[in-house]
DNA sequence: GATTCAATTGTGATGGGTCACAACTTAACT
DNA sequence: AGTTAAGTTGTGACCCATCACAATTGAATC
């Protein structure tokens, strides 16, 4: 026959056989390639009879449009890029993936060192542009650049910031840290705690800083002196070390506010080691509500951030920007929620450490 | 001037300005586009002087090759796809990402339901082929297909299986589950435990099944009767429920073998709730050595699987298959390692539960 | 029956590169 | 000086789609 497209539908396993193209389909269906293009893109102005013929040919040849070619021709790739400045905070991966796929996009993920220079980040974003990435989700709790600069570096590729400064004039989705923090502190105050120690996250991290500042502000507004405080890095071991340091320090506290659940785990471990009981001797409260938190010893009282909602908001916002460049720039807020478990209890009157 | 490429190096912020192309660079450097192509691909046969001129022009125009166009022309995309049949086992993400990038590839991640029909998976893989994905990492502990079928579905796109059946004749990287399991059981036996209960993973999961079978086999070889056993699903709550069930069951045991750390956390929680002390009353051993395990209450004795090594092996193997199709098909084994912490102790002679 | 308009289909150019091959230099060798 | 080979550069076709526009068809309107 000269052509071999008719074999493909049958000899599927032959790795030599090249994929069918638009032209192969057109030839088989006896129409022009443009008509085939219309069919696969669901465009109007194709007669029902023709459409059927083409679909039949497509099925017969097991044809699938080449997405690289489509990307080249249209400038759209249907790829979203998730850019993280620190892979350790990888919690939202699965949810992002889910929502990206749901909206018809593939998610590519990459990390860049938080210490990267402005130029390095610029180069990186440049590379993305050449991949024809449709949109970016930038998870940047350590804001290296202003919105202006970001805008410039992204070269017109729509992006959404996650965990950005509250009030920033950029497309972003954030959890209201102050709100979450207020819930936590109020909970401790309600239980009668007046001496509240703290293990903060890395203070260069926006969320960590906000949590810390809010805690201090609330306590001061109540006329209380903030308890001893140490800085952690959001990882488990730093929570362990932090708690130990606080205990050695000697300053008394009846409650411990830990800036995330991971560190809270480390803190619980240190507390147990020192023979202290939670919550009898010390109340501990975390932040995030990671899946494991409900099974800590004791189950952790914490502030939940709904990562699924975060991912959904991000992807939906991003996709709407992709589809309509006039989508208004805004910051979308999500509100954390207090989850009371067993690691907090009323302050013991008999003894205050 | 008629052309506008010379503006780009200067007015970087103009989003209207289109990217420079090969031809723009060629025009500016006064050479043919082919020569520019040679330069960006580091091919030989370009005079030093010419190369310098071209590089200068590239810099001036801030030119970057369009990767979609490259993919179309070469059939290579420099994208690797990580395909998971269950996103919950998302632990190796970060390491995979790291190694993919290190080898010059972007990593795209997608999930497909473990319940997906053969046809659905086929369609999915078909789509990947149209994306010109260079290689696949298929994380498929529930093997839906034979190697033959996989091969066929992937249509010549190289792939590496993770967590496949041991001994399978397919490119794969696996942890030697039997070895890891032996370490764990031997450890318990050495401590004097003879009544070993078990919380398994989902038995449809290859690794879970292997761990279970190995445990049973070793105990029987020792002339011991395997203790009570319940099936979990690798998630924390199922460990909690599992441990409760074992306790209610009434059959005595001095040690508890849990098929992964997450479930072990749940089990610890249940044990504490019942007033049992670990390791005094019951020894608990996990599997995986997730980052948090060292800070459980008590710190968990477990079998470490080095996810970083896994990712490295996968990506390196995959890339070598991409670069050389004659790379021999093999199964690469990684060996888990026993990490002794505080959740296991010699069996208490005074009382056996 | 001539005109108009919408529906349908096809053509040529374009997106931004790569590949195979041809052509031209230049230096080295007989 | 004539031949050879290597180094260097350029040309045309191709990868596989889309887009803008032109051409054709058919039915409806006047």
C-alpha cells in the first residue's frame, strides 16, 4: 500500500511503527488535515457525516494528537509547574496533583534552593518559559522578590503565590495565620494558661514569623509576658532540641505553643524524656494538623490548615488566569480551624512549673 | 531597524516582546541558523571565532531554545513521568525530584486509581506517549499487568518499575523485603520474643504480602506459631484499629510486628490508650524509618528503607535506558537496614501477656 | 433566477527547532 | 600543482500540529 497506517490499529505491539499523524488520519478518512484538526478540537462547522468518518479513522489508526506539536503551534502546553523553594514542605503535593489533573493539566514539580540568587531564580523561570509552561504555582514562604520582580521574571506566564505575605498585591492563596494563631492562643488562655512558651518556625519564613508575632501580640494585649521562646526550623529534631532548651532554661511555663506539628512531635518526645506528662504537666498545641497528629502521644491539639482546599483554590485561580488574563489580582484567604485533642488541658492549680 | 530582537536584551520587562528564535540569533551573529543550532547543542565543527560570535548574540538577545520545538523535532522532551497507582505512598517524591533534576530532567507526576481498568491505564500511557515523555517511573505495588503488557502499553517508552514483584523480568528497583523482614524478626527473636503479633499492610500490596509471608515463614522455621495477625492499609488509623483488635482478641503476645511506621504510630497510640507500656509490656517494631519515627513515644525500632538511594537508582537506571536502549533488563535490589531504638526490649520474664 | 448568507471544507503559511546532505575553505600530502 | 581529507558552513526537508484565509457548497431570501 505504500502507507502503513492501517496496520497500526492491529499490530499495536510493533514498536517500530510510527504513530499516526493528522495527515494519516486525513488520508484514510478522505478529508483534509484541517478537517481532522477541527474534529479533534471539537470545533463547529464539521458535518455530522464527516465527523463520524474522521472519528472512525482516528479509532482505526489509534491516533492521538502530538502534544509537543500542539504546544508549539498554540503556545499552550497544559503543563502547570509547581515551584518550591524548599522541598521539605512538600505536604500539598498530592492535593495539587489531584486538582491539576482534575482541571486537565499535568503537574511538573521542581525545587530551587531558598538560597538561590535572584539571577539563578531568573534563569530557572526563563527555562520554564521555554517549556511553554502554562502557569506557575510558586510556594515561596521566604519571599525573595517583590511582586513586581516576580511578574517580570515570569515573563507573562500566569502565577499564583502560596504562603505569601498577607495583603500582598499579587495573585495568591494564603491561610490566615493570624486567625489560626488567635484560635490557638485563645484556647490556651481559656484553659487558664498564663505562662506560654513557644517553639517558633524559622523566622525568615513568613508563616513562622506571623505565628510568632501574633502570639506575642495577643499575650501582650492581655497584659501577659510572653514565655520563653526558641526558634526551630519546622523539622522534627528542632522541636526536640527546642523543648529541651526550654526546659533547661528553667523559666516556668504551663503551655507550649509549637509552630507546627512536626516540631510538636519532637517536643513531645523531649518532654516525655524529661518525665513530664502532657497535658497534666504541660499543655502542647501544634499547627497544621498533619495526618499523624491525631495519633501522637497524646493526640495533638492543633490548628488545621486544609491543604486540599488550598490546592483547589490555587489551581482554580491559576487556571482562570490562564483562560482569562483579566482575572482580577487578589489574595484569597483560607481560614484555619482549631482541632482540640488531648494534648491540652486546664492548667493544674497545684503546681506550676 | 525592522527587527526588534536587539531590544530584548535591554527592555526585558516588556511582555509584548516575543522571544528570540534561532533565526534572530543567526541574523544578529551573521551566520546560518544551523550554526547556531550547533552551538547550542555543543556540537563540534564550529570555529572558535564563530562560536564566540554566536554566544555573544545569544547573550545579547537573551535567547533560550524552545523546548517544545526541540521535543517536536527530536522526539525527546527531557521530561520523566512518575506514575503512581496510589498517591498516598508519596514518600519518594522529593528524592525522585532531586535526582531527576540532577540528571537534567523535569519530573511530572501523576496518579491513576489502583482500581483503574486495563483500558484506562492504557489510555493514560497513550497520553504520555503523545507528551513525548522520555521515560516512566511506575510505582505499582499492586501489579495490574505483566511485564509483557506493560511493555506493550508503554509503546517503547522506557520505564522502571518500583516495588515490583521480586525476580520479575523487568527493569525495576526494589527493596529486598525478605531481607528487611528477616532483620526485624531476628531482632525480636534475639530479644527472647516467642509470641509475635502482626499488623500487616494491605495484602494485595506486594511489599505487604512479602513482609507477612516472610514473618510467618521464619517463625514456622523456628518451630513457633505465628501470633495473631490483622490486616491494615498502611495508614495510621488502621494501625490504631489493628492494635485494638489484637488486644481485644485476647491472644497473648509480647511483641508486635507492624508492616510500616505509619501504622506503628497508630498502634503505639492504641497501646498507650489501653495502659500498656512500650517496650516494657509489648515490644513494637515498624518498617520504613520515616523521618518522624525516631521521635515517636517511644522512639521506634524499625527497618530503614533508604528512599534516596531508591530514587537515585531509579532515575539513573531510567536515564541509562533512555540513552542506551541496550541497557540490560535487570532488577536492582536495595537492602533495608535495622534501626534499633527504644520500642523493643528483651521480653519481660515476670509476665507474658 | 439572481442574491445572500451560513455551513462546510481546503490551502498556504507558521510555530521553532533538528536532521541529512551538499558546498565551500583550508591545510596537508604526494 | 593536484589530490585528499578534515574542518566549517549553509540549504532544504521534516517534525506535527494550528491559524488565517480562501474556496466551495447548499439552502434560504427576494
